[in-house]
C-alpha cells in the first residue's frame, strides 16, 4: 500500500467520518421534567404507565389513536398520545420507553418499547409467581 | 425431606458429562499447546495423539449433554429449571430442539458442538498446523463449557448449568412440600414469537457461522507462532469462504424469519442484534478479499491478519452485546440480563483469544512481509483492496452507532437512538452500495498487476450501456417512490440501483464472455452477482414498500376530534379496523374478515381475511385469496401475532393483526323480540328488514350436518340492509336426545341475532330477533405491499452458491463431490428461502 492508495484511503475515511458526524443526531434519555424543557425535541422518556388514570383506546372509532398518562420516577406526569394501535401488554408493563416529542403538555409518541414481566423468563421473581399458576 | 416423583438421574449424568467435557477441554488445550511448542517430531506426535483423545472425549461428552437436555425436555421433567422455563406440554415436537437453544445455556452448547464438528474436520485436514489450530479451538471450547459449568468458586457461581433444579433456584411455598411437582402443571414453554420453523433452522446455521470464524484466526495464530508468514492463507481461505457463506446465510435467515413471522414489517430493521452479526460478516468478507489478493500477488498480508483477527473479536463482541442485557433499552430481541458473574465471564471470553493473537501480530508486525512497490491503479488487487476497506469502514460505522448503550455504560452519558434509526444507517450505506456495486462490477474485468485500458473499455462498454439503459427505463416506468427523505436520498437510491444493476450485468457478462460459462472457476462472479441482485432487491422492496392499510387514504375513520394539541397530524394512520363480515376497501383490495379458526396450539387463533380485487369497470374478480394471519392471545391479554402473507412472483401482500377485540364480559342489555311468522312474512328492524324464506327439515349443507337421530328445523332467513346488502341467516331448532336446543345465528354486520324458538299454535313459526349495540367482533390489522422481495432471497441463494463454488474449487474437491455439494446447497437454500412459504 503506497502513496496513491493511502491518499484514496484517507479521502474515503474522511468522507465517511464526515458523513457520520453529519448524519447521526443522537437523541437522549430524559425525564418528563427535562423533556418539557426541550419542547419539540426528539427524546426518549423512561417512565411508567399511570394506572390511576384511564387508558383511552377504541379500535372501532379510530384504531390509530391511543392516549394514556405516564409518570416517571420523579413523580412527574404527562399525557401521551400514540397514533398507532395499543400495544396489547401496555397494562401489564412495568416500565415503558417512550420515543417522541413534547408538544405543550402532551407527549407525541412515535414508538413505545415495553418492559413486561411476562416476557422475561430469567427474572426469578416472576418465575416464582408463575410456577404455581399453571 | 425426600421429594416425590423427581427424576434426578438424568441431571446427574448430564452434569457429569459437562464436567468431563470441561476437564477434557483443559487437557486438550494443554496437550495441543505443548505439541505446538515441541520440535522433536516423535514427542510432538505423542502429545497430539493425547490431545486428540481428549478432544474426542470432549466431543462425546457434549453430545451426551445435548442428548440429556433433549431427554429431560421431551419428558417434561419440570424439576429442572431449564425444562420449566423452555418446554411445555402443548409445544409441538418440532419445537423441542428450538426450546433447547432458546436459552443461554442451550445456545452455548450448540456453539460448542459446532466447534467439535469443525475440530474433527481440522484434525484430519490441518496437517502440520493441527496443534496450533486446535489449541485455539479448544480455548474457545474451554470458555463455552465454562459457561455451562454452574460450579461455585469462592461463593461465586461460574457459568450456569442447564441441569439445576427448580426447587433449588426458586423460592415458594410449594417447594417445602414433598409433592411439589404435582403443583407444577406445565412449563412456560417456547416464547410464541419464536414458534416458527425458522427457530429450528436459523440458530444452528448462525452458530455454525459463529463457530467457524474461529478457524481462520486459528490458522493466523499458527503462522504467528511458527513465523511461517503467509503460509496460512492458502489453508485458511476455504475456511474463510465457508464461514462467509454460512454466516451470511444465517444472518439472512434471521431476516427471512423476521419477515415471515414477526410483526415489525420487514426483513431488516437495523436492530442491534442484527447489526452485531452483520459487522463481523462485513469484516470477514473484507479479510477474505485480502487473502485472495495475497494468494495472487503477495500483497495485503498484514491486512489479512488484521481483518481475520478483528472478525473474531467482533463475533465475540456481538455475543457480549446480545447476551449481557446491555441492549435492553434499544433492542427488541436481545437476551436478558444474565447476572454479573456471567457477564464478566462473557467479557473475558471476548478478549481471551483475540487479544493474545493481536499481541503476536503487533509484535511481529515488522517481520510480516509486505511488498514495497506501489500497486498499479489499473490492477485488480488495488481496487479489491479499496473494496475491502470500504466494507471494513462500513462495519466500523455500523458498530459505532450500535455500541451506544456501551458508551452510556462506560461514560455515564444518556444518549439514545436517533429519531429515525433506520435512516441514519441507510443514508450512509446507500452510498456504500453505490461504491461496492461499481467495484464488484468493474474489478471483474481488471487483471492482477495491471490491465490494458483498451481491453477494459471494450469489455465494460456493453454492460455499462445496458445497465444505464436499464436503470433509466426503471426510473421512468417503475420509479422508486421513497420521497419522504427528500430528493437527495432518492437520487442516492437510484444511483445505488444503477450500481447494483451494473454489477449484476457485468458479472453475468463476465461469466459468459471470459469464463465461457465455466462455472467452476466462476465462484467469485456468481457470489458477486448474487450479492448485487440482493442489494437490488433490497433497494426496490424497501423503496417501494407501501402500507395499504392506510386509513387516511381509505377515509374510513375520521380521527378523534379531541386532540388536545389541536393540530392536524402528519402521522400516517397505518392501522385499519375490520368488522366481522363487513367488506372494507384497502388499497386495490376489498377485504373481509370472515371468521376465526382455532389452532391445535394453546391460545393461537387464525383470522381468515378474504382479499378480493374487483375490476371497477367490468366487475370481474381479478384476484381472490384468503390470508390467515394469526395471533397468540395469552391469559394476560398479551398478544403475539404472526403475519399472513400472499406470495406472488413479483410482490407480496403482507398482513398482521395489531389489535383484536376482547369479548366483553358485561351482560348484553338488549333482549330478543318474538315474532310469529308465516313463510314469506317480513319483519322490519332499525336498519332494514328480513324475510323468512323457508323452513327446512334436517338440511345437509355446508353449515349443518345432522345425524339421523336428530330432528332439526332450520329457518332460512334473508336480511336486507339499508346499505343494499343482503345476508343469509339460519337459526335452528334441534331436538337431540329428547332435549330441545336453540342454535342462534348472527348477522354481525347488522348487529342482528336470530333464534328459532318454536312453532306457534296457529301453524306460524316463532322467530325471535334482537339488535345489540355490543359490537365485539373486529380486528385491527396492518398490511403492506412488498414488491420484488423475491429478488432479495434469490440474490442470497445465488451468493451462497457462489461461496460454495469457490470453496469446492479451492479445496480441489473431486468433480463428483463438488457437483453433489453445490446441488444440495442450492436445493436446500432454494427450498428454504423461496418455496417453503409460497
């Protein structure tokens, strides 16, 4: 590998490096409080479903509209709107990762990742609960 | 206390064989290592014989462990935690193997078993390199078996045994009773997401790919300790080809699986788990090209070392990412947290082999020969090397984004995925596709050392014109419709499309004009053709994928008006609700949710959807098919759905269920109203009227099959709705064993229930009907149109066959065997990828 190849190499590496810098606008994990400060900015909320407030979803009226309330570990709460179907395990979830933007007092959610106890076989507490149920 | 009905013997036998395999792997490592250091030929041979014996004992033991796990799983011995977690009685026998490798322990065992298989081949083929090569294989074995050990050292459990007992692991009141097993009715079973035949075939192939990457690095190691620079390349090349073929196929099997059975709407989502397997493959392919360059020109030896070592490092790094639970927040399908001790163990394994080999490589870096003379710009090796570098850099790009959770752990940051994860990969890799497409096309006609420019232009002119014309025609008549990322990206897609079409045509042209269809020498051209075809398929299928269940186009539902943000949504409304028996328009199709059918598996239901495409002018039915996507509904309302797909040669219609109706528990408040009717009488209801056409005695038709002992009267009713539709209903009155039964019938779309309640004294028939507002039968689904997806699978099959052709050519296999191997691989892959689901 000599001069010419090295030159091409460097150009390519620089180009890809530049693209990388330019292209990846990482998002952040936020609390509801800090997300409210970042209006309109795409963030990841780590929160829990607020079980004291109703979940509104009616597939007959509009299958692409779900709204519920989420609370985070600091006790802040927000309404969440998710324009998609209701994830079936939402009520059972222990923790949710909500991806989207804060718009005023409402969180416009684009994607929901659920942490559900039923899916995790390696959780001993959960296994102890289920072992007698079957 | 003694416990009843436990079967402890298989566990003890299994655990004994784990220990035996572990000890044998240590002995084998030591013996092989000693043999590799000894010069005296006689002594060396005796150490090798000893090491081989240990290796075969290890192999036998691991087979015994596997057989034992299979035995306890197939007998449902829930006293073993592994069986309880992964097996269940209702699981079909074909999934028994799958539940063995669903867990960490089973998948490590599978990996170790493949090392045994590869090692057995190496013993007979590696010749003078056997001792060094097998040292590496056995070190890998040592670590994998360590993960299965489950022994305590200083109160820390090392590894996790598949034979631990449920009662020792879990705490619960039942375990204090001798008959606790009678309380454990059934195991948890295989996760419904994994109940698919791909779960039976994909992990073994992928783990064979993983295991096989240990072989090239083992050969590199053998050359570094004997200072026989370069000699290893020829011996390792067939193994690298094997690895590239198997790993590549394994990855795309994962893609095919995701497409066939998971509901994230495609075959690739840039999920960290997928990336973690793709990255080593890219580096391996880069290394493979450097090795080929070295074979022909003696260039690129140092790069070959580097890439082969990095391949193995990244295989283990990907294991680390997927198995330590670090991806928990970013991936939909990684393993979960396995405990700190296990994580540390996996962490050590990641660097245990690659780091020492790296050390040897850098120590001898200066002595590894490299050619000082600059390559000619018109030489094949120069451009091949550039191609390898591009692959390597794209691998680094992919892994650097995928490793985000690792940065967060190390630096305490809280960075998360970018807003559009797929696009942040796509926009870089679409440019890689352009370069790789052009390189794989042009470099076929380049010659090693230098190429006559006139020859090159003459040869390339024809394919270039054809592919230019082809892609321009494509852009005019079948343009890529992916506008949401702006015109720049659209142009990039078209460029990439041109480059990959160019590569397909150039490689085909090369096979014809240079090789004269001598396919035996054309492995590389075949593999490149396949790869380019796969990329073409990916560009078209992803670029022109359409959501056809789009509400905003069908106009069926008006969104809630109580949107508190008070603004129009730009989100597509991609899910469509179908009421039972109500035809609904979706794209070009009219879709009717007809009925459900239960499966023989617990909690699984198929939803039968009839798709009809009717010509609006002639009214002729052009397409008519039934799709049956299905879903598992668990008792906690957990829904896992599997898509239903209609495969055409040029496109797929892909649907999956996103919501189902849950039958309401509360009582229906509406009541039946009784009508006394003569035949021909009609009754009005809120949305139309119905007519009693006839009363049939013991009819035998598609709905009713009465036995001769029964007496049945069936009312034939036609319902005429205001919407102009008419429906049939046939409630029945059945006398069976001197008991009267009323068989209710429903017209769901009109919310009508009918009963045939008897015969009135005045020879009239008592028909009762009710209208209910408790509408409960509906499903919500999402449907996609995937064009030319078959190009992806066909491309992959061709690419894999190209690898195999190269492989059998390199090992100089006898003609008969070569044809047989290629034929079998072709048939297997063609069946798996293209026929099996059609």
